[in-house]
């Protein structure tokens, strides 16, 4: 199974990051992520970071540790279609 993906304004390069707001609420309350679980943060513009949950706080706050940051090489624009 792949790690859940959450969209953020800017992908952190290293260290810890706090996922809050609607994405944080979804991670904590819907996905029920707990310490030690993997997830991916992306900005939707070719940057993403592999992360591990450090702590879930309340109903909408998740602290994660960035384990690796990535960036797609510049290419021609493309469209990705996702169906839920």
C-alpha cells in the first residue's frame, strides 16, 4: 500500500513540519495516522517529501519528520487526472 499524500503550500526540505488545517484534520481524524506511520507531503508542482509521523495532537494537528525531499526535473507541462 502507498503512503497517504497531503497537499501543502510549500514542501519542507528537512526537519520537522506541522500539518494543520483541513489536511491535518483529514490526517488525524479520517486517516487516523499515528506515530511511526509514513506519509507524503506535496505542493502539487513537482516537489514532495517522504515523512514519518512523530505525533498527532488534538483533532487537526500532525507533527511529522521529513526523511527525504524530492523534486521532479523540469519538463514540459503535463496534466495529471485523478479519479476518486
